[in-house]
C-alpha cells in the first residue's frame, strides 16, 4: 500500500502515510513508496547486468587464453611430428 488520503464521515481529508518520507514530513509530496520499490528493482537489474557483463568479459578472456594455448599445443605437436619424420 502507498501513502494515500482517506475521508472521514464528516468529509475531512486525512493523510495515511505508508512510508518514512510522508510520515516524517506529514506531506504526501515526500512520499517514497513507489520510488523505493522502483529504485530497488532498478538496483537489482543494474546489479544483474553488471555481473553479467563482468562474466561475459571473463568468458572472452578465457576464450582468448584457450585459443593461445591451443596454438602453443599445435606448435609443440608439429615440432614433435617433424622430429619423428626425419
Ligand atoms: Zn509513501
């Protein structure tokens, strides 16, 4: 539930605070109900994307490393093969 107004039987407008922003200030303009949720969602998404791109970078690095070692292995095997032929 978010901060909202309700009306008494006499028609008096009453503020119902649901977050600290409104509760401390007594003013719905300081409401953070929606933005807190949105900020948290955004935080999770940003964090997820950050970790994902970090892992992508690690994978790229490891692929380069594997390619390098495969070339080294191929060179060694070719040298050994040439020695056997002679
Ligand atoms: Zn609020």
